[in-house]
C-alpha cells in the first residue's frame, strides 16, 4: 500500500494495456479500435481480480482496509459489494491510457524514435489518463452524471452499453478491418508478460477466489 493506494493498481493496469496492445500489434487493425479493445480487456480481467482483492486485508495508517475497499451509497447498484461503475471505470480508464499511449507512439516516431521521448511518453500518458479519470467525463460514463444520480440504475445501463459498444468494435475490427497479415510474431519467451497477464494472473486470482 502506498498512501492507502495499492501499488499493484497502476502496475496491473499497465500490464493489461501493454499486453493487449502488444497482441494487437500482431494484426493490422485501425488504431481507433484499440482503446475500445484494451478497455474491454481490462474490464474482463477485473472480474477475476475483484473477488480476491476485496478480501485481501491490510493494516495501514488509517486502520484495516482491503486492497479494494469500497463504500457504496445506500441503494447503489453493486457487484461483489462494489459499485457497478467500478467495472465501467476499467473500460474507460484503460481506454484513456491507450489513447495517450498511441499519441505517445506517434510522437516517438515523429522524433525519430528518440530514447528520451521513448522513456517519458508512457509516464505522461499515465498522468494524462489520470487527469481524464478525475474529470466530469468519468461521472458521465459511470452513471450519466449530472443528468442522473449515482444511486440510479444508469450504472447498469452504462456498463452494459459500454460493454456492447466495445464488443461491437472488437468484432468490427476483426471482421472488417483485419487484413490477416501477421506483422509481429508473439513468442512466449520474448513476450512472457503477455502470457503472465492473460493466463497466469487470472488463474492465480481464480485459485485464491
């Protein structure tokens, strides 16, 4: 825990985004589809993580809390005892970060693959995505705020709507835009973080759950 924030949170999110983008680099699909696909990947991953995370208890400066600790409002829609919008949040947070990573890659290429730009843009992308997360846009994605209250069933509506949209974009990307040319080969030895993120991590979470 770092100031009551699990240090694993940004690490896990980065691994999901890195691994998903790495897989997507093996196929030729439009860049605009990638934020949707990484968002869907992050949300699916979270469904294996949260049943464990809410039960992992730690002693901190503010007392005993879990790795994920939520305080839902009275009547707020919940999954695993957490607000439904937590899962919606993984879609758009991963999407934000992916957008800024893609912008960073463009900047890196424009600068002739400068090492300094290559080292700094992932961190700038993380900061920019955090800024978006704390903007009013997040409440709009969570429950159509300010038009509806946080306790409304719009949390369910938004989760389902964003899920359907991202699944639709995934299908569109591979059915319409994928030209079936492998432009990057994934190997377990070279790309072990991908195997760990998509197979190892969820398996460990499921066993502990």
